[in-house]
């Protein structure tokens, strides 16, 4: 082997080690990017399986899916067009009173469409008035 060949061989080894170091950095960067995409989720125009879809029923029985009016017979199709899968959570807001018939009909429609993760919610009502016992206690304290 000549000195020129030995020098060229050494130069190749140096450039190979530089390449390996750069590849290591590139590999690390790819691993970090993949990890972040798994943790944060990928950005998509379709709803992810973790994003909840909202259905609302007003006091007149009108159904809205994602804020847009929808007939009962096409609720499942509308959900699928929004990218919902059988694992997508669905929250259904019912009016404070009534709506039981719509709730049963929506249950049938969603189950027949393959949806299994849905919950019905009603607005909470809070009674902030004092009970008769509390009123009696207050009148005793203020009696002369």
C-alpha cells in the first residue's frame, strides 16, 4: 500500500465516521419527531377518535349534529361524514325536560349505525333557595 492510498483510506474512514455522526443526529431528530406526533396526535381535517362529537336536541325535538340541523334518519350518515368511527365519543345534549322519545330513537339510530360510545346529558339545575330548616334557624337567631 502506498502512502497516498493509506491517506485516501484514512480520509474515507473520517468521512464515514462524520456520516455516521450526522446519521445519528438525523436518526435522533426523526425519533423525536415521531415521538411528538404520537404524543400530540397528527393534525387532520377529520376528527380523531379522541375528539368528541356533539349532538343537541332542543325542546322542540329538533336534532343538530356538530351545530347543524339534521334529520333523525340520517344522524349516523352525518356522523360518518364527519369522520366518526364506532370508537368516537358522542355527547348528546337533551333539553331539561322531556326528550325521552327522541333519546330512545337516537339510541336505536346510533346503535344501528355501529356507534357504541355515546352519552346523554341534561343541563343541571341548581336550587339555591334556603330549606325550611335553615329559614327556621335564621328566624330563631334573629328573634328578640
